[in-house]
């Protein structure tokens, strides 16, 4: 198996012209798994349907490419919010069946695994069952990739905030689960699967409360367009083919550009004056960044949590400028709210790189 990662731009959430062009060279029957990780513009509110529009359009584009069979082998991870210096775009991950391909010269190369859970019931969302389902889905993605916990670099998890199923427990009818709470539960589940959180220690009262509990290799976002858990898992697999590798680093706060630079340098990218010399070597850049619960940054008060503008929008706008100045590009996937994905106020960054001559 050989993984290819390509970026495609969108003129609007339903635009799939560049996606179709990037997929044109690939024979559908040779695609083992495909995943889309997409940033759409929109206000990211509950009644913002840019994700649904983008999801429907992408589904139709993949069906036109390879029929329902290709759609069934595909994972769709759509996230809204392109504030600041961020281009609306998507990454397409293509895992091709390629039995004759030689192993990567360095011994390890990028591998991907995908998994989708069953539909969650209304009384399960936001509860322990939700965390257990998220953990099982991450574990299924590891099996799909054929990797061990130690080989996993990043688990990208999309988790629901509501169910499309009929409520079966009357007391739960009308109970609202926030986007942040859903992310918290998904992250705790991922942490269990990756061996970073002890399963027996987790209780529901810790959800979005005990922030000492956190995964270290998960990026989690939520949406109302799905009622299941979907996972795209990325790893550096021993014996895998291809020339791509993934590297992760940890940010102490949203201003920690040094952590981004260190991650890129450790991945083999050359920087001069803090800027990547060859941006084309960075085939994907992913960040998940938060703000401390008190809204303070480097000891000083901000309005990120007290503003009438949602705090995630503040974070995406600020971080897009920082990472853009390092990459010299506006094409970066940035998601906010690291609840249970990093220490409070911290973050995680990841880059997928190709060797350059």
C-alpha cells in the first residue's frame, strides 16, 4: 500500500472541480481507501450548512469517479471555519493497493487507516458509551492501517453532537450536547485507544472537567452532519511503501511558533529566518490549538473567551497568521478547542513531508 496526499482548492463549499482534477490520474479500482479532510468557509454555527453542502458535493464527485463502491471506501471529515489567513481547501488521502511497491528507503513511511462506527443513539451521545465507541473506532482504524499504537502519529476523529435515531430514553429527550463536550468525549475515547488514558479511570464527571486527562496524538472535531464516529488514522509504518512521513509536535500555547518550526525542522525541512525554504516539501500541515480556560495568554488577559465572537474563530484567525508566516502559504488545516487533546491552552501540530532533492 502506498499513500498519496494532495491538496485541492475550492471556490465555494460545493466546488469539486479541483478535487476531480487531482483524482483524475488514479484508477478507482486501485484505491483501497480514500479520505477527505476539508476546511469550508462558513460561520460554523448550528444552522450553517456549508459542511453538508460540501459533503454532498464531494460524495457526488466521488460517486462520479468510482461509483458507490468508492464512496463506501471513503471517509469524509469536514470542518467549518476559515477565518484569518486561511484558504478554504481540502486534503485528499489516497491509499493505493500496490503489492509490488518497495518499502521506503528509511524503513518507515506514511500509512493510513479509516473506520466508521455505527450510528449512535440519542442517549449515548456525550456519555460513556460515546467515549467507548470512539475508542473502538480508533482501534478499528489501527487494524485497518495494520499498525501498532507505537506507530500511530495522529488520530483525526470526527464525532457527532446529535443522533438521527429515535430517542429511546425519555429523560434524554431534549438534552443538548455542545460541540465542545462532543469533542471532549471523542478525545478521551481516542486517548483510551492509544493507551494514553487509563480506561478504568475514566468517569463521565471528568468529561470536559478534568483536563489533566488528555490524549497526545488526537485531533478531534464535531459536527451535526453525522451521527457516527469517523476516524482517519495516520502512522509511520515499518515496511510501508512511499516517500511520505508524518511528524508531530506540541505547542505550549497558540503563540508557540517555535514549536511549529521545530516540528518542521525535525521533519527534515530547511528554514531560513524562521521561514520554510521549500514549502512544496510540506504536503500537509495540520494544527489543533486552544486557549486556557481563563482566557489568558502568556499571563495577560485576552477577550478570546469573553468576546461576542466565538472563541474558536479568534483562535483560527490568530494561528493562521502565525503558521502562514512560517510556511509562506495560506493553505493550512487549523482547528480550535483542544479539550482533552492537550494540556489546557496547549496544542498539537503535524506535518506530512516529502523528501526533496
